[in-house]
């Protein structure tokens, strides 16, 4: 009988979660949701020197922000907690001692210098580096002598001769010869657990059935399986593994800080939508089975299977993520768009958030919705609507100070003044007739000057709509002010 599916995401938050972590979390979540199973979230903070409370909080916030809700874990609790490994040290100590009693593990008294000397000798003899088993069968006298020397002792797992074989759902049958899996440390001399012990013990005690995680952890799998065995699990009780392909940067090296990987917090600050990030990351190594690029969270849950995950590395492509984000922004209702954009405008100091300002932003949104790929572009685009004193950007200044520009601006002012119904249609009609038809100017030149005078820059949302939003009085006042420059 198959067990109910339980998938876990188990980051070690030594920094903000990044693209690779989140791709893993997303696949874990999607697999749990697809199968109707449980999604468990565990914080692997055994390395207390590198994991901080701040990073833990940020990891929790990031998952929430992305909409990856969990059924067991921090904040929501569950029957298998606590879900922070730092609160489970006594559990790991218990198991380390049990393994010692069972003779699955032993105390190793080797000093770092001795271990280094072994590695040195192995290197010299062209052998695979690893622990040589020195303390496997120490005599009572040897142990007494080490204790007399006040040596610390780590707990080391005994790796029997042979091989470990398991079926990876993505890679097929995997085999590891124990010649290359030396006896490994479970707990440090001070009793604190290492990753392999904590992760394996927790996956068993928390009844995890599926481990979908990054390919970088593939080589730790035989060690984890060794811990399951020592805990008394039978092979059919082991969790099933699926190692996700690496995410590569544009330079074909594994994605890292150096070649483009940045934290999810960065994307959030830039104004990417969680749905867009999830949509894009879902396509890194997985495909819905056709070549569609727009996948909703709901579709992802419906369609996600591990069989459709590719075993070869996926390439991170910022342009594609931006395109998806732009598409999702265009699909927003104006109400939703407004609620996403307001915090960006307030943070940038463009508005303070009064009802009048919000009303004007709302009217302006339709003219920029087609034009942006992320929300952080909006403050610069709409700033001209909210400043009392318009500052013309320095590159554009010469373009409205010359004599030709003055002629254009003077004529525009004269023609615009009589307009009684100030709409983008009337503004456009008047300016086209006078500047293009009558004066014979090129639209780029004519409208360029008016644009700089009214919005302060050479790039702005559509000109006539911008002038309509700005209002007649302010538009004319700005043209006059430009004439005086
Ligand atoms: N805590 C580990 C890490 O962040 C991952 C544990 C696992 O998925 O097995 O690298
Ligand atoms: Zn030793």
C-alpha cells in the first residue's frame, strides 16, 4: 500500500532565499498539491553561526509572498514538530547515541592534523580522499589513552563495504560504491549534529515520502540512506528521491551570485509579481507538456509531475522572466495594478498616498500598463504628475533651449490656450494641425519639445494622455516656464 505523499522543503537560510532554493520549493509545493499530499516546511538551522533569525524570518516571508503555503512547519505547526532543527538537538543526540550502541557508529578521536595527514597521503598515492577508518576498532587502552590526552571525539557512521542503489525519479537507477563513501561524521565533539544526521532523522520522523531537491545533494544520498538503515527502516520505507537539475547562468556555469543569481527579495523590490516568478521558475527544468509559457499556479498544481522534469540543466534567462512579468502585469485589473504600484510610488516619495493622489495614479495606470515590465519603473514614469516644480532632465535641456524649440513651444502654447475641453483627443488634434500640418515639422521634433517641457524628460508615457492627466493649467504653465529657460 502506498503511503500518503508528504514532500518537504528544507532550506538552510544562511542568506536570503534565491532562485535555486525557490525553484526547489516550488516543485516541492506543486508536487504536494498535485498529489493531494502534505507540504512540509522545515528550517535546517543546525549551523547556528551562519543561519540567523533574520534569514529564517525572511525565508518564511518569501514563501508566504510567493503563495507557497505549507501544511506543516513554522507558524502553522503540525504533529511532527518542532520544525526548526535548532530545537531538535536532543533528538539527534539520542539517535547518535543509539547508533553508537548498535555499533553502526563509533567515536573518532582523530585530530584535524591527523585527518589532514591522511588526506595528504591519499593525495600523494592518487587515492580518493576520505576517512581511513582509523578509529573503527579501537582497543580499550587506545580509548583510555585518547581520553587521557583530553581529545574530543566526533561520532562517525560506519559505512559497510558494498554499494547503495536507489531509483531517482528523475535520473533513474543510481549506484554508489562505498569505496567512495567513507565513514562520515554525524555529530561534532561538542555533540552538535551535522547535516546528514539531522536531515535523515527528520525526514524519517516527519514521515516524509518524497525528497525533491537540488542535484548538488545527490552525492549525500547514500549517507542519508545509511542513516535510515541504522534507524531500522526497510527499503520500501525510505523516502523516494528526485534530484532536480542545476539552474545555470547565461555563461553556462551553475547559477551563483557571480553570474546573475540574486535573492527573491531583490526581485520583489524590483517589482516582479510572485506569480510571474513562480511561472518562470516552473519552466526551469519542467514543462507542462506543450510549449506554452504562461502557466498559472492552479495549472502548475494540476499538471506538475516529476516525470516531466528534465534531467539536464536549465538555463536562467532574465529576459524571459521579464517578458512573463510584463504579460502578467498587463493581465492585472486596474484595481490590482493599483494596489501593487502604490507601495512603490510611496516608497520612492512620489506620492504620500492621499485619496487625490491615488485617484490620479489610477487614471494614469491604463497608459503605462502596456509599457512596463516591472513595478519599480512606475515612479519615474509618473513622477511628472506629482511634482510642483518640474525639473527638466539635463540631457534634454539643450533640446528645448534652442531657437527652433522656442518656436514650437510658443506656437503650442498659443494653440492650446483656447481649448475648452481638455482631452488627449483635442490636444492631439490641435498640436497635429498646427505643428505638423501647418508648420511642416517632423512629429518626433515637434512633440519631443512639448514632451520635455511638460514631463521633464524625453521618455514618458504617451504624450497627449500625459497632458490630459496633468491638466490644462499645469501643462500650459510648464510650457511657459520652458519658454523662459
Ligand atoms: N538544508 C539543505 C540545504 O539548504 C537541503 C536539505 C535537503 O533538501 O535535503 O542545502
Ligand atoms: Zn578517527
